[in-house]
C-alpha cells in the first residue's frame, strides 16, 4: 500500500523590529528597574489575513505554552504555571483577544 502525503507551503508576511520593555506587574506598571531588549515579530498568514500573531522573541521573561505571559514581576523570575500577567507585546488575533476578553469578564 502506498501512502501519499500532500504538503502545502503556507505563505506568510513577517516583520521583525527591536523593542525594549520594563515588564509588567498586576497593576500594569513597570516590573523591572531597567528595560530588557527583545525582537517583536509580527506574522500574518496570506491565506487568512485576519489571523495575526505577535510575539516577543528572545525575551527572558516571556513564558507559558502560548508565550503570552510576562514573568518579570514574579519573585526570582519563577514561572507561575496557569497564572500570570499578560505580556503587553505579544498576542495572537483572534485567539489571544478572545482569551483576554474572557479573563476580563472573570475579573468583573
């Protein structure tokens, strides 16, 4: 039996730019005394222009399976699994926006 796999190449548009950030605490204020440098990467799939992914690459404080949480305000930089502050520089659209809205609805 011969099994054939069809692979498609997904065309994307990507933009990278250098950024600096002070992290974020639970009040939305700076968490670090000095900013950290990282690359902000914006990716959009050509086939689905409404799907946009923005990530903070090379940031030592980015964490989580979705890479959308900031651990700069955690004591000793230890990750709090399942908890945390949303990174102000990374999000996926529409998925990340839906998550953010659900968190806002939980808090009142």
